[in-house]
């Protein structure tokens, strides 16, 4: 991952250098243009590295959380509790559908 970031940094640097040189040739009145461009690129690279580190850490923590959840599900008592919750949820949905259907039947009979 670090190699990819370095390669992308070098490619960006080369691309910006050519753009910077062309811009400086067009604007002779600003002698510090390249210096400012390199300073901006350096700051941008630092920020991107911080973002990459944070994303990597978040992904690592999400993976660990998923592993712990799966590990907990292997416990028979936890698995029974999860299955019981799912059963109750499905039963509640089925009863709600039955009640809605019963109301529709009664409404149709009254017409």
C-alpha cells in the first residue's frame, strides 16, 4: 500500500512539475510560483496520507468487529437468543399481515 502511495505521489509530482514549469514560463512575474506549488503538493500529500491512515485503521477495526460478532454467534446461547429474536420479529410481522387481511375481508363484506 505504501508503495502504491509513493508511486502515485511521484506521478502527481511529475505531472504538477510540468504544469508548474509551463505556468511559470507563462508568468515570469511570479518567481516563487514553483516553490509555492511544491509547498501545496507537500501539504496535499500529507493530508492524503492522514486520510489513508484513518481509512486503513477504520477498515481494520471493522474487520475485527465483524470477526468478534461471528465469534459470538458460534456460542450456542447467543445463537439461540438471536434466533429467538428473529422468530419473534417474523411472528409479529405475520400477525400484522393477518390482521390487515382480516380488516380487508371485513371491509369487503360490509360493502
